[in-house]
């Protein structure tokens, strides 16, 4: 029973760490998205992706 408890505790710690990584990744993607949206509204276009 002690081994099961230790495994569950390890899983909980790993789940918490993964949750923090997801929060950081979400924040980073949100910042990138905000940057590109603000640049597009200023008239910038990624010329490498679009033919004008």
C-alpha cells in the first residue's frame, strides 16, 4: 500500500510540474499571438508567407 501511495504522490508532483509548463507555454503563445496581431493591425504583413 505504501508503494501505491508513493507512486500516486510522484504522479501528483509530475502532474503539477506539467501543469506549470502548460501555463508557461500558454503565456508565451499568448504573447506571440498578441505581437503578431498588433503588428498586423499596424499594416505589417509577413512577406515570406504572402505574395503581394
